[in-house]
C-alpha cells in the first residue's frame, strides 16, 4: 500500500498527480531588485565613465600636445596618473564605515574651506579671469580646491541636517546653520570668480535640503535670492554678460563670441549616428578650444556619434538611478541627504556641461564629471563615488549578500575546474 508519506507532502502534488509550476520572480527582475543592485550599478557605471574619459582625453588632446612640442600622450598620461591616484582613494572610502564618514563632516569641511582660501595667497593662480587654482612651487603640481569643497559640503550637510530633522519645519532651523555655512563655502569659491562651480554648489545644497524635507516655501524664497545673486554677479562681469548676450543673440559673431559654441555644434553634427571613428575628429585640430576639457562631449559626439553620446548619457542615468535607489532604500537619513547632495552635484554638473556643448546654455566653464581632463575634479569625483559605494554596501541586506559571495580565487578555480572537466 502506498501511503501519503511515500508520495510526499500533498502540497507538492497537483490534483492530477503532476508537479506544480513553482512561482518564481524572473531572474532579471530578481537581480535588478537585489540588495546589491545599487552597489554593482555604481561600480560598473563609474568604471565605464572613467575608461571612456581616458580614451577620449587621449584622442582629443594628442594634436594639441604635439603642437605644443610635447608627447601626444602627455595629457593622457597625466589623466591616467590622476585616475590611479583616485582609485585607492575610492577603494578606501568604499570600505569606510558610514559612522566614520559622518564623524569627519566638520573637520573635512573646515579643511576644504581653508584649502580654498589658499587661492588668495601667493600660492594662488588662475587663467581666463578665474583665480581658483593653487600652484605649488615643488614639482609644478596644481590643484583646484573648489572640487574638495563639493564633497566636503555634501557630507557636512548630511550630518547637520540629520541632527535637525525634527525641527526642519521651522524656517530658522532649516536655514541655520546650513545656509550661512554653505554660503561661506560658496562665497569663498565666488571670490575666485568661478561662477560655474558656485552654481554646481548651489545645486548640491538644494538637492540635500530637498531630500532632508525643508519646506518648499523656503525653497521659493531661497531660489529667488539665488536668482538675484546670480544676476548681479553676471551683470557685474563684462565677460559673463558677453557670453549670455552671444548665447541669446541670433547674429552672434562666429569668429569671436560664438566661435567655441559653433565649433562644438559642428563636431556633434559631423558625427552623425555612428561617428567618424575614434581618433578621427577634425575639430580637435586646433579648431575647438578646450576640446579635452569643457567641450570633450563635442569630440565624443564627433568621433563616436549619437551612439557614443547616448552611451555616456545612459551611464550618467545609471549613476542617477543607483543614487536615487540608495536614497529610497537606506534607513539612515545622513546617507539619504549626503547622497542627494552628491547626486545633484554629479548629475547636475553633467547636465550643465552637456547643455553648454549643445547650445542650450551659455558657456559656463564646468567639466564633464569623470570624462573631461582635470586631475582635481577626477580624484574628488572618484572619492565621492567611493562614499556612495560605502553607502550602497550598507543598504539593508547588502552587507550579507556581499559577504556571501565566493571569493575571486574560488570563482576562478571553479571555472578552471569546469573547463578541465
């Protein structure tokens, strides 16, 4: 006689004696909703953007380097050196506990502001009317302190606004000390006449305060004040007024004010769908100023076409997705607020740069994060991504999932074993 025990649990049988279909989530959706999705998306998108940036810096700078009597690899090797410096910084911060990052908020911001003030000492140097670099006499090393202010301000806002979450509905607690201290940091950047970086910092502060829950009425007032401030700063500079008027004018002088924007547009238009081919840009032959810096997106579009530009846009969209995912999933308000500030900075700066290149905004002078040439910007942006990766590692369930992964050595041995078998 066959018993129920011999047949197995009744729940595992259908009325017809077959095995029921097991309801499972599709593997793709399961991976996308995994606890470590934010971690892997941040790591993958960041790595790809750095690689794309190195390739495009090499392509866009080689001609100018030769014209200057240097090696065609001079700018690329510098950028690669900065990437190698930024990599251990990213790895260390990615392994740093959230509590230590939060504890460093005040010292890091103080150090960043003091570093920024060095531009007004004999060590300060600049170009194009901006004084926002520090030139060290030993080794010809230069640094842009305003880049460090971005990361420091994002972490500081996260720490301060977290402590005042229950009081943010009151205007005085929403504004103090966040706005005065942020205003001091932004003011130090503006003293060096770097309006572009100051605008990015304003976006950073707005992003952090929005996620913190600052009332919208305060945003309206602050937005009006910021708009008036930007207008005053723009009107007070003949160079800025010329840029804005040339952007608005339909009869702009294409040999002067509109020269850079026009050639950037020509580069994008020439690229078409698939591009001219890597290294085949025509605009980089001393036609397009700042081809490896602020206008590298135009060279990318010329050589890699619409496909290349959509790839870069897609990678920034993935970064934004991962950051929004961290904000929505992480229980720590410090992580949420800091991530929002970094997201507004990186994605907002990318949007500004691309808008300038395609002619939707006047020339401002901000680089494309992780892609444009620039040591300070690359290292600090990689540091910020390291902080975000640390946050992603501490998402609910992420630490356990990452700890359960087999090591690289074990995975490699398993693959070798299967191959030999």
